[in-house]
């Protein structure tokens, strides 16, 4: 039971990371019907940016709560700017082009970001500082929860709840949902579609940036090509939950994290990715639209 509960905590932690990244995929797809394959590399880029900000601004000083907030805010702002730039240069010119053109552009953007990381920070592994957050941990009957895990779980839950409320309870959230249903009709109703799309890239990039920092804090080892692995898992999580569905991305991320943790704990870490794809195939066979499915309106 101790092993199960420990893997449950580990799985929820990993699942929260997947969910934050998956939200970026599902928001862009929900509005633009585009898989932003560059999103995973933006997540990797954010981890490197956060590491650089820490080392350049606070490396020689004691880490405190204010410094951590500054690191997160600066990283989120920088990555959001890159996300908007990505939309303006790689996606907006191809908005009316065949969908395959946008997919190729997304793959090209992913390669540009990945190789940019390698050119700026080098191909060698970078180690995220261990003293950014306190090393405190709590032992509950053999189940260990670290301070880092607690921060990831609590902050991820707050961010996902805030995003859900923003999409469903605000005027701008209504504009996003209307644009996702029909962009032409949204334009006729006076909605600035370009502004809505820019906003989803800002929000998705910021959530991905926070997810990237959490990945650095939790795993500590950074490689220039890690965006592919985390992006792929987050993309799978979005598909499992229902691509284009925000609660589905959250649910899919948590489910995938729990599934991977249990497979790693009871079978083998080497087989975790294999079982991930088996899970994906089974869910697509049983429910092709994902667990929650994509909410779409039928045009008449």
C-alpha cells in the first residue's frame, strides 16, 4: 500500500506537468484546428530561460519567495512573447492555406526552436539548481511528499481551475469559445479573431512555461531535445482526454501521469512509454474522440 500511495503522489505530480503542457495543445487546436508541434520545444526553451534568469540574477544570492516569483514571471513573459511571434510568423500567413502546410510549418518551427536551444546553451546537459526551492519533505506513514511536489500539485491545480473559470465565466472566454465554434460567425458578431488567437497563444505559452520550470525543478536535468518527449506525452494526454476540450486535457494529463507512474513502479520504467501508446490505442478504439470528447456545434 505504501508503494501504491507513493506512486499515486508521483503520478499526480507528473500528470500535473503533462496537463499544463497539454492545455497549450488543446487550446490552439480548439480554436485553429492546428496541432502546434512547436509547443513542446517552447516548454524546453522555458526551462533553459528560467535557468539562465536564476543564474544571471540570483545565482550568488539566497533564494527567497520573491526571487522565485520573479523567475516565473519573467520566464512566462519571455515565452509568451516567443509564442506570439511564432503565431505571427509561422501560422497566421498560412491560416487560409491547406492544413498540411500549417502542420509542416509547425514541425519546422519546432526544429528551429530546438536547434536554437542547442546553439545558445550548447548540446550538453544542463542541471537545474537544487536550491531554488526548499528541500523539505514530509513522511506520512512511509509516503514521502517533497516541497517541490507540493508546489507543483497546488499551483497546477490553481492554474487549471483559474483557466477553466476564465474560459467559462468571462466575456473573453465566451469570445474564445465562439471563435472555436465558427470563426466567420464570430467575426460577424464583432469578435476580433486575431486577438483571440493571440490570447490563446499567450495563455498556452505561459502555462507551458510554468510547466517547463516545474519540469526543471522536478527532474533537474535539461537537454536541448527534451521538448519532443514531454511534448509528445502532453499531446497524447490531450488526445486521451479529448483534443480541443480543456477539462479533457486536464483529465488526460492526470490519467497519463498516474498510468506512467504505476507502470514504472510495478512493471518497469523501460516499458512505461510502450504501455502509454497501448493505452492511447485502446482509448481511441473505445472512444475515438477521447474520454470527454471535443465539444462541437453542428452547423445547419
